[in-house]
C-alpha cells in the first residue's frame, strides 16, 4: 500500500469512526429516561373517585384504562406499552395526598395523569410541583391549573370554570338583564371558582342581581333546605354549581317544589345518563349548560365518523360502559391528548420533556365539537378555551348560539 493509499485509508477510517461516534451520541441523546420510563414501558399514574360522593366520575378512569388497552393492543406508543396505575381517592383530598405519594414515591410513575376534582388537586398541587413530576391534564376547570410561572408541573385540559361562568352571565344579560339570580354552590375551591367567575363577570351588577346564595358540603345527604330557601328569595334565574349526584337531586327537587327559574347548570354535570336521567328527563327540560365535546345522545352525530369510532371503541374495549354518558367521551378525548404528548416525547421520556411537549400542542380531536381545538404554549397552559351554550330538550343537549372563547 502506497503512502497515498495509506493516507486515504486512514481518512476513511477516521470518517467512519466519526460517523459511528455521531450515531452513538445521537442514540444516547435520543434515549433519555426519568423514573417511570424504559425501552419497553411508560408508567402512568391516575387518581379518581371510584367511590364516595363523586363516584359518578369513576367511569372516566375506566374509560382512560380502556383507551390505553386499545393503544397497547395496537403496539403502544413509539414501541412502548403504557402501564396505567389508577387509584381511588373517594373524592377525599387527604386520600388524594396519600395516593399521589404512593404513585410518585413508591410506583415512581413518569406522570400523574388526569387526577380528578378541584379540592383533590389543590391538596397535591404544591407537592407535585416540589417533586417536579407532571400533574398533567387535571380533571377540573379551576383557573389555577394554568399558571406555568408558579406551577410549571401542573396543567389543566378542559375550559376553565371562570370562563364558563362568564358565558352564562353574558347570556343572562342579553336575555334577562333584570334577572334576580339565586346560586347554589359546593363549598370548596371548585364551587368558589365558578362563583368568582360569575360575580366578576357581573361586576357591580352582582350586588343587585344576585338575590340569594346557598352552599352545600359533599357529605350532605340532600340539598332540599337550600333549594327551599333559594326559591323563597323570589329568584327567577338559578346558577347550579354542583357535581352529578347533587345536580340530579337539585333538578328533581325543583320540580317537586314547583320552582321553575331559568336554570343554568355547570358543564361538569351535563351527563345525560348520570344526571338528567336520574333527575327525570321531563324535569330537566330547558336547563342550559355549555358543551365542548360531542354528546353521544345527540342525534345530529349519528353518522359522524368520530362518534362511530368512539362507539366501536366503547363496544370493544369498555363494553360495560354507558353509551349515553359524556364522561366516557371525556375520558376518551383526554387520553388521546396524553398519547399525543407521549408520541411527541419520542425517546426523551423525562418529566421535563413531558411538560415541554404538553406545552407544544396544536390539534383537533374527533370527539371535540366543530370549532373547538387544543392549543398550548410555554405560557398558555389552558388546552381548551372554546365552548358553546346548549339547552336540554328532554332527550339530549341542543347547542345554540356562537362559539365562545379564543
């Protein structure tokens, strides 16, 4: 071999060495894991009320599990199977703390996904951020879940309670500017967040237009006495800030006592099967709420590809689930959002990258209403900010008016 050939050969070897080194470095850079992630598995935690006063929401956790079963049956995300560890907190904040610690410290999950309830999430808010583990797509519309500056490890998903309240106020001022308003609200962060949005939207008019307010505790057996008091106030408009069990009680009791104000019901209790049916369909006629996901009881979606796909999934992966319960649509759509985040994470499955990708979404989902999308950024932790008013007609929710939000 001549000197010239030896030099060329050495150069080629060096080039190959550099190339191999680059490939190795790239591979090392691409595969980066925190606790809860490996080459084969992504461990996801979830906390929900499978028992207790908010157990109607337990189906959300079951639908999340069912969607993950579908994902795993199809090969997982980027070749990794999802292992869901879903724990019951009975809608008890002290139990939520216990379960969050178990998921983070014992199970060492990559993230805690869709923990449900405002008081429950409030109880673990500081803990999750101190541990720097994602508290991702919280199942609560409290406004405080969108504060990336102070709580960078927490993000909501659904429209905020305060934004929803402002929609009701706008409708009241347009249709009944001299309304006398009565309000029933759950006595915790959830109820107070809705109330704040409502009163802030009314501004100075709140002092004269709100004629009565009553609270209830989640441990109360009924809210009958509160409703009798509210009726006696002479109110002709009613804002009902209650979770499903109590929402059904309220609608039924109002019919019994003959109180027929214009009734606004918070979106979190809009389920036909969990609220309107037990309340008595005829008793709910005329109730107004908001919508951002497709209602499976609405006949206009009968031939919608998104609803057909959802129905097929329900029958195959969650056959015991109720096809008229919008909570199962919620669980389906929110899990699709998580899967997109994990897909974007690729081989960088760290706590930090999970939040980075969650803050880099711009997508539509088949079961969101037309005109409603998911969009986030580093300084916008409110994924869904659009919704529409809907009125119950005795069978389903009929949407009307414009799309609110941005």
